[in-house]
C-alpha cells in the first residue's frame, strides 16, 4: 500500500514538473533569442546540454553500481567499448537529436512561444507515421481522427500568425515565420524518426535507463562539436565558445538537459492520458505567459486551433480497448529520450 502511494505521488509530481518544464523551456528559449544584449550561439548551448546530461547520468550510473568505482568503470567498458555494433547503432539517434535540438533553437528564434509550443505537437503525427512505416503498428480509428484534428489545428494556428493578429513584439534578430515553421516541422520529423528508430534497435535491451543515456550523450558530443564549428566556427574562434553566456543561459542549458530526465520518470510512472493533460496545460501556460511577457495577441482563430491540438492529444492517447490506459504508439521525446520507448 505504501509503495503504491509513493508511486502515485511520484507520478503526479513528475507530471507537474514536466508541465512546468515544457512551458518554461519554450518561454525561456524564446526570451533567450529575443532579449537585448549579446546573442549566444545556440549550437554551443546544445553541446553544453549534452555535457550536463552526460555528467548527470554518469553520477546516476555510479549510484546504480553501488558507489563502487571498479564496478562503475567495468560497466562503462562493457556497455560502450565491448559492444561496438550496439554503439554504432546508437550513433544514428545521437546525430539526429543534435540536429533536432539545433532546429528547436532556430524555431524559437522565429516563432512566438505559444505558436512554437502548439506547432511542435506535430511530433505526434511524425511519430505515428514512422511507427506505422517502420514498426508496422496499427492505429485505432480514433487515433487517425486525432491526427487530422492535429493537422487542422496547427494549420489554423499558423494562418492566425501569418495574418498578423496572433503575433508578439520582440527585439533581437530579424524573424521569419516561414523559417520558424520549417525548423519546427524538421524537428518534429527528426524527433519522430529518432524515437521510433531507437525503439526498433534497442527494444528488449537489458541496459539500464541511465547507462543508455550515457551512451547517447557520449556519442552526441562529437556530433555537437562538429555542428558548432561548421555553423559558427568563425564566431567561436573570434569571440569564444561561451560568448553571450550569462546566468540565464546556463539556467537554460540545465533546464533543457533536465527535460529528458523528467521524461524518463513520466514514461515509467504515468500513462499517456495524464501526459496529455501535462502537454495541454503547458500549451495553455505558454499562451497566457506570452500575452504578458511578449505582447502576444490572442485571437479566435489561434484559440480554436490550439483547442483542436489539445483535443487531438487526448484523442490520440485514448485506447478504446483499455479505456485510455495504454496507447499503441508512443509519442516521441522532445529531447533525447532516456530509455527505449515503453
């Protein structure tokens, strides 16, 4: 009874934390790209998030191995060095997640936080499509219907934005909504592919949650550094890797890294209906906060589109065979997923 009560407590605490993290991350990314002052290089922030994830997961693996350094070292060697084929397979999602996270910064630079939050829910559609194509999964009729609602909702939100009524004033670099939408769409496609690919190659693996993330982050760092110097090499050499960093940027780096850790707990303890509540509430919080923080002007078309997206999230998570407790296709992680999808 006590264990059940603790699990329920952890479930709701993790969901509340995920809700706040989703909403605050979108708002923080938007603010970081539009505030006054020196503009930091988003490619370096992605790399530093991977470093934070790697360090955090190494500590958790060390604790998992009973705080014995010898066992910890042997476990790392066994997982990363002695399984080269498995390591090479993980290179694919590692690279994809780095590109995806860079695209998210591009999207946050060109879309207001509310529109960004709604548009990024297209990851449900891309995950479903890749699950059907790669894993041969079958969707319920209600899930197909939810995907239609999702597309219509996002289109309404984008058209409302293009119409100029649902826009927000901001400083910072010049913004292009089309670029922002394409970046968000690209991130959704990569998120869906990486999540399903990861599930396919690693399903049934006996590697722990945290060790798998050590493997992912370890492999992501070289890709991230290459991306940094390909995109921003001249600026890094001239101004330094940490140009534009201050306390807020370091907070953003830790916040983005922590999102993946929270997802792992939610996937373990919460069902998809409750995760739908968390995502929907994050959208609402982002909309309300954007009105006050970024002079976002809410109109009827944007509201209707966002409502359709929220409805699609719940409809997609509804399983008529189990009264909504299980879904047949897992939603992709926003960031690097910490475990094979369950």
